[in-house]
């Protein structure tokens, strides 16, 4: 399990495909859509918020 912080009372939680996700209320209010992909070849996750700021890097 990957955790970055302790679960707080007001956190928003949901489950998808057997995985539990947790966001604090501010982060949850900023996200309308969220895509989380797992790349097996690289053994890594990528998180994309299509409504978030775009980078030109």
C-alpha cells in the first residue's frame, strides 16, 4: 500500500478496480476528472487531470 499521509475525517474516498483512493477536500474540489494509468513495462503509475494546468515541458 502506498500512503503519503494519514486518513483524515473529511477526506474523500472512493474505490475503483479494487484500489482505494483518498483526496483531501481541497484537492477533491479541484478535480472533475482524473485518469490513473499503470504502465507494467515501467512499473509506474501516471496521474492525469485533463482539466488541470498544462505543462509545455
